[in-house]
């Protein structure tokens, strides 16, 4: 079992919270914001759904806030930080980063309690959030000549566009269109998640497991990116062609999703998963990556329309299945691992778990198990849903309790007035 620490922080304890440190790199405020909102939004969705009656009501709000309000927020925080390593330039710090976080906060409040006027203010703030994040990323990518990462700002803009399309469909009340546009956001986030995870998981593993040598699988990763982008493009075309349009588009999308998922699972096997079973900080990342691959395969089955509906009854027949496999079992398991691993690395802390961090991993796994079990209609479904929510809330609460004091203070090895350090936890080939 990887070493568990009761991490003592005499140096950090002597340092006061610092706004300069808090706004030094994107991960600091956005990790806190995303984790806090994940806790609050699930608590509202499960235990106080009567409060969700605005222009973005009930399940529309829940789906939107989980993907764009939580998952993609964490991705933006990671990319704004990792790009400093890849390029040598910090995309956002200080007041500009604070302004970006303010846009995020306006969007959350507006969608929750702003009425129709608040909805449009929130929509404008959210679009500006994505435009500003993408522009900041592209600026440092060009400045640092990080050509292989030029696609990331474009993907960020695509996520913002999918968000806007989703919000417009929500106002129309067209659930079928809404889910199609949600899937665009889900696939777009999958492209980013696969790209990031394929780079960092081998790197993290080889650093943590002595003597472990695993391939980076650059060529299969390139093929994976081509087909995941093709799946995304097929989904976009399905939005703009008539319902009686080309019949091959759903098949092309299904084929691309299936191949992307199969490549993901093949990569995972090549990364020697048995070698990391005693390293929770690693197996949590492997597990999340595996669920993304499985979820993409399930999505391919649902999109293809080739199988008899009678064969798809039960879990496979429900769109919620692939959404929760990719979005919760995949992204969110990856996220809790990345929230701890990257925060510890960028904060200059020992790369080891204490008891609360390990507990947050198991609570996330429990939340996923209970939520997937609740998808199967039964008398226990509501109880399972409540158990999933409780485990989720405890998971995020533990993360915030442990990491907020570190995220709002300077690194123990750096004074509060120092320039933001270049992150040192990402592989050089990611540049």
C-alpha cells in the first residue's frame, strides 16, 4: 500500500493566507470553486430539488452544472496551470485570474436563482469565461511555441459553444435536442480528458513506482485523438443536418466512439495496471481512465441504432448510463485523483496520501457504485441515490477540508511575494 502520511506542516502553519498566493496559478481558486460547487449542487439536486425551478430547471440544471459547472471548471484550472509548465509562461494570475473566477461565480448564481434576466447574465458570463480561458491558453501556447497544444484552446472554445447550444435548447424545452447537445459537451470533455490522462498517467506512474517502464503510446494516442475528434464532428453534423439526412452519420459517430474507447482500454493494459495496485494515487487514475473507455463503448452501442431495442432494455437502453459511466465513473474518479496529485505537486508538498485523502478516493468510488446501481429501476433506487449523494458530499467535503488551507497559502518553500513558480509535475513531452 502506498505510504499514508499524517502530513505535518510547521512551515505552512506559520504562513498566513495570501491573496497573492491564492491567485498565483489557476488551479488554486478553480479547484476550490469546482469542488465546493460539486458538493453544493449535488446537495441541492438530491435533497432540495424544489429550489431548482428557474429557466434552467431540475435535470437540465443538474446536467449542466455537473458538466460545465464542475467537471470542465476543474479541467480549466488544470490547463491554466499545466500550460505554465508546457510553455514557461503563466496564462493568468492575480486580478485577471480573479476576474475569470468572478465570471464563473456570476454564472453559477445566475443559473441557480436569477430568473430569466439572471439566466441571460449567467449565459453571457459563462461564454466570456470560456473565451477568456481559451484566449489565455492560446496566448501562452503561441508565446511558448507549444505547437502540439494549439488544439487545446480550440477545444475549450468548442466546449463553450456546446454550452451555449445546450442553454438555448434548455430554454426551448426540447429534451431530445438538449441531450444531443449535452453529448457534444461530454465528448468534447472526453477528448481533453483522454489527451491529458494519456500524457500524465505514464509519467506519474514511472515517477512513483521504482523501476517501472511503460510506453507513452504516442502513435495510438494520435489515432485516438483523430477518432475522438471525428466522433465530435459527427455529433455536430447531426445537429445541423435534417433528421432525414445522411444515415451514415450515426454509424460514423458510433464507430469513432467505439474505436476511441477500445484504444483507451488497450492503452490501459499497456500501462501495466497490476504494478500500481498498491499505489492509490495511481490506481485511482487508471480506474477513471478505464471507465471513460467503457462509457465510450456503451455510448457507441446506443448511438449506432443497430441492435434490436429488446436487446438494449435495462441499463444499456438509457442515455443516463453512458452519461454516468463517462461523466461520473470516468471524469470524476479521474478528477479526485488529479485534484490531490497535481495540487500536492504544485504546492510543493510530499507526493503521498494522508488518511483523509485516501478516504476521499474510496468515497468517490462508493458514490459511483451507488449511482450506477440506482440506474437500475428497483425499490432501492431512491435509497441508492441518497447513498451516492452522501458519499459524494463527504468526498468533496474531505477534499476541501484538507486542501483549502494549503491552496490559500504560499508554498512552504516559497515566500508569498515570489513570482508564481513553474509547475514541475508534468512531463516534458507535454510541451
